[in-house]
């Protein structure tokens, strides 16, 4: 993602991180360009998952808080929901996992629902605001 695309996003939202904790012991098994491609493709996959009640994808709504791609190609995602009472709470994490595991090179994905920080409309991208006419 470009710096311009990240400009209006909260600091804690949307980072694609790589886990290189063991990098001092051994070189990464995933070349940097492959890791970057996987990160972009994971974001693309996340943009295919829509909130069934809101005509915008979860990524642009700001519901994806963290994406970490481990050296073993495991993707860990922290996401939230618009409300703890969201009627889609049972199915959205599975849809996110399915979308991410469809990305070439991803071994598996784990999705965790978090409630801190609480979601609010300020987390939405300009694209989501446009779709929802929330200016």
C-alpha cells in the first residue's frame, strides 16, 4: 500500500507486518519481494469480504486492525466488528479466513476478533465514506 493510501488511516489500523523474530538465527525462508506480494494480495482478498448490512468491504470499513505474515507463511489477522451485537459475528471471521487462505503462498490464516480499540466511523477509508455517502 502506498503512503498516500495510508495517510488518513489510524496508526494502529491496516499494517501488514512480517514476523522476523527468528531472523537473527536464520535467514527468512520467504524472499522480501514474495512477502510484499503476499501482503498486497492479502489486502486484495480482504477487500472481497463485505459486511452484509453495509455496502462496503471490511478492509475499507476499518474493521481489519492488524495483519501479520509470519516467516512460515501463516497470516494472523486481528479484526473487529461494528458492534458486539453484530448479527454476522459468527460468519465474518470465517469469510475473512477463507479469503486470506485463497492467496497464493499463504499456508493458513488465523482470525481473532478484538474489541479494543472499539470501532467507530472515523476508521473508515475515504473510499468507504464515498460509498456510504458519509461526508
